[in-house]
C-alpha cells in the first residue's frame, strides 16, 4: 500500500542493545514514517509499556498521530497502557505484525 502524505502510516519498534548498553540505556525506540522514511530515535532503559507509551505520546504531540501505527506483537506495544495512550487519538488505527524496515 502506497501512502501520499507524511504521517499516514508509521511504524514503531525497539532495538535490543542489552549486549552493548550505553550506561543504563539498553533499548533504542525507533519510530519511522513509511512515506518519507523520517525517523525519530529515543533511548530507553527498559521496554516497559509505560516507557513506550510515554515516547509515543511525546512524538504524537509534536508531529500528530499517524492514521495507522504498525508495531510488532511485542507486549510493550500491545499492552493496555499503550492502547489507553493511543485512545487520545481516536482516528489512529493500530496494526500488529512484523515491521518491515526499508
């Protein structure tokens, strides 16, 4: 599916850096727009749903929520806390499946 506008479809994923942590930071939160390939990166100390939801909310308040947010099936993305945070944007549709990095 091809999108013609920025922020139509975005994907979110976590990169596990536990084998090479930077002090207490063990994960990289990756948020990417499908059309423009624009990426937001955030460091995380853990992949708890609260931290993921906080970062999503922060990005959405800066750039707006996408029409579709794609994530893998990880608990940190399918957790009730993330769903509640995303509920603030009623037009947002969350789809789960393996993100395809381009």
